[in-house]
């Protein structure tokens, strides 16, 4: 069973009841440092989304990404292969790159004592050790971290035995028509939200709140539309319809892009919202894809990197402006963050206990039970 004391076991049992009888997660799950530390070790130690593979499109490009309680260095070699390594020098453990920093170089060089490594992780040399009697460079390669490119996104294995194919089981056919490899990121925003990462995912998993706080969204998409998918891997989500006049999610429903060429009839008139555990929210529109990547900073603080990607040929058109999509979602994002921050503050009231899920919150139930099973030791990982 889950070890940290802040998670009330009776509240955890209530969260695991069948849909229609269950409550939200125990309140301590959102408020306590001990819980977040456990989540980083046990939930954020599986397959974690890092970002777009286009960030490392050329050989010799490298970047460090957060991964669980530490970080991973990802480099594209001269052979075009992306490889991941623990972001720690084999000498004294100094970070090879600061987290979220990027560079382009022929070798990986530790900034502390200048130990240098090839882009396959093998040690080239260590200053002062040339004539050391018992020192062999082959004994000190960087430790490998499994990294996968999937439809244009990078994922790293934080320590699970689960194959990546099982992690995303059933999603390839959902995502494939959006030609993710061909997408180009046109704009990225970063938000620091004073709310627990799970509050943000729960908000993403329902539109029960949309009539109350999202007038712009409701104008172009009926809040009670769509259906949730039956998740088979470590993900959950579903689609929502666009109104008849709307080509996409924008303030007036118009698009300054083009419909992606391989979408089927249904995909041309819907938006698919997917949560890939533990940190990726993927929103698939007829003409662009929006990604939220979540990094928990503290129990009540989450950093969110939101990016908008479009087909390459659209971005390369002279005068292309992504603001029709970016402006809409920046407004909607900020509405969501305000609500999530209010939830976080409200849960700190002394008498708060988890409430029941509404009939329209079956997507939230998928997420809550995923986390609750991990707390209870029932995770596949």
C-alpha cells in the first residue's frame, strides 16, 4: 500500500469505487511534499514526454530535460540516432547540461572538470588521467536512458520495465493521421501555475466546467459533445465536436491554416484531447496540434510548457501567423489556471473532504483511478 501518511486510506478506497460511487483523490495527495516526492519516484519514473523531436533535428544537437527527480541528456549523433543518458558526469556527478539547456557540439563535455564523451556516451578522455595506471576510459561511459521518438515527440524511460508500445497501446491509430513528424512548432508559452499537477490534468479531462468559465470555447465547441475513448495504455481522453460554422478552435472558429491532409471526415470536425501519463496533454485539432508538458515544482506549483505545432508547409508560407490558435488557447489556458489555483487554495481549508464525481466526469474518473491504483500498489509498473 501507499506509504506516505498524508494520504488517507479511507479516502483512497472511496476514489477506487466504481464510477458513480467514487470520490476524488485524498486531499493529502494534492498538498503534501511527501506525496509529490513519492510521485516523482513512482509515477514520473515511467515513460515521460520530453518535447518535440524537432528540437534535436540535426546531428550534434543535445538538450537536457527534467526526468523524475533528476534530468536526462538527449543527443542526436552523427548517425542521426537519438540517445539518452543520465545527466551526470561519471567523475563527480556534475550535470553535463543544465536542465532545459541546449547546445550543439561534437562531444559532450562536463563543465566542471572537462571530462568529455562521444555522442554515443563513451568517454573520450579525462584531464590529468592520461598516465594514471589504473584508469581506463572504457570503464566510465555515461549511463544510458532509453529514449523513443513517437510521431514527432520524444519520450524517456525514467525506470520502468514496461515497453513503450504498452505505454501508448491503442494510441497509434488515434494520432497517426495528424502527421506528427511533419509538424513544426510555431510558438511556445510557459506558465507557472499555483496548483498541483493532478488538479491541472483533472481539469483537462472534463468540460463540465466549460459553461461556467469558457465562453470563448463554448462558442465554437459544444461543451456536452463528444465521447471518451476506452484507454488500453497509460493514457485517457476523448474528442469534442466543433460547431457547424467552426473550422477549428479559435475565437471566431476560423482557421488561418489548412486541414491536415490525412484526416478522416470525423477528425476534420472534432478535436481530440489526450492525457498521456504522467505529464503530456495532447490536443489534436484539424489544422494544428497543441501540447502541454507538465513539470511538478512543488505540491502547489506546476510549470507548464504549451506549444502550438502546424504542418511544415503551412509554417513556411510567407506571412503565416499562428495567433488565431495561440490567442484562443492563451485565453482559455489562463481561465483554466485561475480555476485550478482556486481549487488548490480551497482544498487547504481545514474541513475540506474529497467530493463525488459528476456524471459528466468519466474522463476524470479514468485519471483519478489511474493515480489511486498507483498509490495502492496496483500499477502495472
